[in-house]
């Protein structure tokens, strides 16, 4: 637990200076920096699970979600002594290991957390993520698309967890056993993506260029490379409603829930009730499917 001391907090033996605690970060939602740090602490057991020991990119909004922003890959200076970093392709990334680092970044108005898909020092993915990326600003079919992909995976013997991106899209997460490669996940993704595009040509596309997609939802299977990132499960997003990237039950997808339903202000109650839906799913048996694809 944190203890406030004259503009600073004591957390797990570390002292963090808190600047401008009353600054509005999400003004429409009434979330100030002080409230944000409280909510980050509430999210930390879940958010850290998917950021810990990975290369972290943050998106910082020093003046709140309506102000200018920038992507932070290189660790910001000055760097507190308790913050660990790792160099990858000449970039010195922050490596999250605990709550003090998370709140330090929160005080710097890092509002989004985008970890690498692999652990520091590894060339292997931590999970399989399918990213369903709408072309339209408002896409009423996004849950329909997620439901279709989930059913296809289930028909292949693969169970998965959908999550809102916190913005407009949905990602579908498959826990995997160690040893699966990025190349194998791209091959699987292409197989599933090509199938749903053939079955639902008005809904899905494999076209990477947004200008050539029309109104279709992009089935992104090419994200799986070293150093690439996706919005972490449970990361806040810099949207006016203070949405959070939230794992869902498939029944909720079938009910066509809205990504706007899950915010910094209500995520704590949801997690207390449902826990981490991703962690509840065991690693899935992808090797039989990979062996089948290797024979075709």
C-alpha cells in the first residue's frame, strides 16, 4: 500500500515524487492524475502480469488525453535507481518489474502500456494474439467479427479469450506452450484469416493498407515479430471515456458489449468479480494444427 508524504508516496520501500496530482488526465471521466495513480495500483496485479519482463513502449500525454502525446521507447531520464532497463536494437527500454515502476510511469502521464510480444532476451512469443482492427471509426460489427473468429478457433480445438483493445478493436488471445515461434504463429494466423475472409468476404480483409480496405475489419496476423507491440491486457487507453483494454467472456461478445463499457472507474469491480480471464485458460495445444499445416 502507498502512503502519501508531502507530495510523494512511499511504495514498497521506494519514494516517488508526485507532480500535479490534480491535473485532469481524462476530463470527461473526471480522472485526475491522483485518481489515475490509484486506479493503476488497483490494476497492477493484472497489468503487470502482461508487462513484466517485456520491452515496454508507453504513450505519454503530459497534458491529458486532449493534449499532445508521444511514444516513449527509450527509458525517460532521469531514471530512478529502482527502474530496470534492457537494450534491444539500440533502444534502452523500461522493463517493468513492480508497482513502483508502474506508478513512476503513471506520474509521467504514461497513459498506455504496450509491451513486446516476447520476454526480454527471448526470441519466442509469450502468447498468440489475433488483432481485429476496424477500418471505420465506429464499427458496430466488431463483436460479431470476434465471435466468428472465436468459433473458428474452437472448431480447430483451440480455446481463446477475447479482449477489447480499449479503443475500437478486439484482440483474441491464445495462451501457448513455450517453444512455439513467431513464424509458426504467423502461419496459423494466415490460415485462420484466409478462412474467415473466404467465408465472410464482406466483413474481413487481409489487406494491410487502410485505404484499400473499404469498410472491412482487418484480420492482422502479421503482428508477430520480435520487438512488435500490442496494447497490454488491462492497459488504460487515451480515449475520452477512460476505457481499459479488458478481457471478455464469450457470452459477453455474443451480447455485443461495447468497448466503452469498461473503464478505469469500473474495472476494479469487474476484476474483483471475474478475476483474470486470460490466466484462467491453460496453454492451448497448437502443435497438432501446426503439424497439419506443415503437411499441406
